[in-house]
């Protein structure tokens, strides 16, 4: 990944400007060794999740997945495969009062809900800090209230972007959230999200999808592998 090809979005809230840059897994992990996890407002996040659960216009998992891939490229493979299905590691640059503050942000799904864990990057290194201990927000630079407003805005941004991203042509695909028996994806040009009450019904639905769409999926995967090999060898 180079600076010329790095995916990026920018937006403003009041006097604050936010730039979100896609990171590779190695870049994120390197910066994570020099960053502190920020304690989220669990009450706010729960209220937001419950509100969206009953919202008929909510951002569904397949919409979120396709939108994030359109904005930031392919999902990372670094996530809990039992509880989630995608992860997008980002560098968040907050410009406030002519100063820049650096954060790590991951947009991921966890048990069927979108999550936005945040980490404050310490530019001088984190040698004297326990990087696994959660910290309260740094109120003078990015307060808890501002983080909540940012999260709401980013969620709304993704929901708005999904109106065009989810209408782009896509191949059939299936994603699994095993912990909560959730399947989602796309088939026959339509997006779907299904929640199951039993593991038996869940596994049966997976097999039925594979029987119907496995040839299409395998053909696409074969084409992607061959394309990657050609790029590595400089053929294209």
C-alpha cells in the first residue's frame, strides 16, 4: 500500500476536521504498540445499538460490509472469526485548533453490531505506559461527548454512502457470525441478512448457499488468485 493508492475520506464537524486513512495490518499493529485504548461510552453505544435494531432503515451488515470495502478497500483478516466477519483498521487524524491529534480506529462487526474501538497514538512512544489499560478520553483534545458525536456522524456517513455502494454490481458472497448464528451476504443481485434460532438451521442454510453458489464463488476466487500471481510477477 502506498500513499498514492491509500484509501481516505475526510469530513468536518464544527471546527474539527477528521481524516480517515486506511492502514495495513502491519502498520496498525506497529502503531498499536504505541497507543492507548480509549474507554468507550458503553451506555451511549448500547442505546445506539438498540435504537438501530428497531430502525427499518438501519445499516445492515451486508450494506456496511460493501460500503466499507468501497471506501477503504478489502477487509482485513485480523478479527475474531467467531464473533465477527470484517475489520477495517484506520488512522484517524483529528485537526483541532490548528493542531493534529492521531488516533487508531477500527470499524468492525461484533456479534451483529458495528463497533468503533479507538486508540490514542503516542507520538513519542509508549515505553512508560501499559498499552492494554483503557483510558478515559483526553477531554481537552477529543472529549467523550465529541467522540460520541463523531461516532454518530460516521455511522450516518456510512449509512448515506451505502445508498450508492450497495447498488453497485456485486458477486454472490456469504459471511458468517457464528457466535450469534447470523448469515449475511448477496445472492442473485440482492443483499440479505438472516438470524437463526438453532445451530442446525444455521448450518443447513450455509450448506444450501454453498450448493447453489459454490461454483460462482470458486470461479471468482480462482480468478483473483491468478490475478494476484500475475501482479506479483509484474505481468499486469
